[in-house]
C-alpha cells in the first residue's frame, strides 16, 4: 500500500483559514461556505458532520464490494473538514486532537475504553 505524506502544517493552515471565517473575525456568510455554516450555528455544521460520517461508511461499504477506495479518502477529507469547522466554533484547534491521539499512542484501545468507563463511573459517584 502506498502512503501519501501530508506536510505537517496542512491541518494548521486549514484551521487558520477556517478560524478566519468565524463571525468574530469578519467571516462573511454571503461569500464563504465556512462562514455560512458558522453563521447558521452548531446545528448546521453538526448536521454536515453526521452526513459526512455516513458518506464515509457508505464509501467503505462500497469499497468492500469493489468500488474505488479513493472515494473513502474523499469522504474522510470532507468529514475532517467539517470537524475542523466544529473545532474552530468551540475555540479548539487540531493540534489538541493530535496531542490527544499522541497521548493515547501505545495504549491498548480496550484499556483506553475501560479507563474512560471507570472514570465516568467514578465521576457519577457509582
């Protein structure tokens, strides 16, 4: 399998562009898709995240039946893009997500999930 390498600052640059479209930074909903989603509020971009996630699943299912896997890449790109919009809206940055993934590196997914459940129970006083 060939692997394409992304310049390390691609997400950061895209996040900066998205942040510049925030209403408080002058984003114009008449001229920018991102500004329009942000102007409409969380329901608009969260709906898009749900739609894009479904499209990722459908592209993967299609690939299981012989369709091109490049469609998965395109749909994941759409999903990530809309997730970056959500991060910007909530004052977050993709670097925080990358740091969380790095924190989890080397930890079993099963162990990570069990730890989160235990912390949730502890927080609920169970």
